[in-house]
C-alpha cells in the first residue's frame, strides 16, 4: 500500500505552499507548523517531509528551530530538505532531530560531497532530490536549470548506493492536476529496485491510487491535503 507523506513547506517559520516553485505565488496555510505536524500525527501519519524554502533560496539552512520543535513535540520521522550545502548544514539538521535529509543541488554541484555524506550517514538517511523540468535537473529552489538529464543522474547515484529518490516534476507542482505518471513509469522501468518517492501534482485520491498501481510506494502530498482534497488515513 502506498504511503502518503505530508509536506510542510516553510517560509519565515510559517507553513506555506508555492505553485510551480514560484515564491511570488505563495499561500500561507498556517502560522504554526508544529501544530500542523501534530495534527498529521494525530491522523496516523508516521513521516513528514519538511522543506526549508528560505534555505533553498539562501543556500544555507534557515528554519532549524522548526525542525527542533517538531522533533520535540512529535514522534514523526522527519525528512528535511532545503539549503543543505555543507558538512555544517547537514550536521545541524540531523542534530536538530531530522532522521533523513533530501539533497538535490549538492548532488549536481558537489557530487563528491554527497558521496561523502552517503558513506558517513548511510543510504537509509540520505534521499536524492531530483527536481525536474523537461526531464532535466533543476537546482537551488528550482531557480536554476542544470545540464544533467534525469535518468543518468539517478543511475550515477545508484552506483554510489542511493536507494531513495524523491522526484518532483516542477510543471506539476501545486497545480492539483495529476502527477507525472509517465515520468514515474519511465524511472521505475529503468530502475525497478529503486524506492521512488513521487511529488507534485496530486489533486485527489484517484491520483494516489494511480501511483500505487504503477509501483510507487511513497508519495509526498502538500496542497491537496491542506485544501481537503486528500484525506489522511489512520493506519493500525
């Protein structure tokens, strides 16, 4: 059964959502992300995807106090991304209480640093972030489009031991018009052993069922939860 992982995106310590990564298209959903996280946990959620949008834009981690508060107030497994660019950044995030980190830009700009982190922290704690436009990797809060194509990018890091890849089709993100099913099929056809985490575009439960049917085991959902289109199921 596919696992729904709610997303909390942070700007100025508040819970927000963007549309297609556009900071000018920001909608604030809640001033208190810790309360949002507690509500998710009360609904049976075990894991949270926490994104530091300030950090992604400023190229260093900004919202550490929120990580610390959620780790202190809940038992959620926190997967944190956004602004992790250095040894100091990643250490602070883990010390703050995150159990996993999602790293994208560093994988493009400093590949040896990411392989170092894989060796140090282990593949269970490092998620490769693959944010794509037209199957090309985008970095730094989706502000810069890289030269690297998606499939070779994934393959290179699988060779270094990556097991988990969070893939977001930026054109779908925040649109509520359905996820990139064909893209995810393509990835899974090439790399059937990969744990592919889908993200972007989910607008209704049928989208999640479709992802489940093609073999995606985890999906990050944001706006559809906040707008009541997707209900979180309590698991026994």
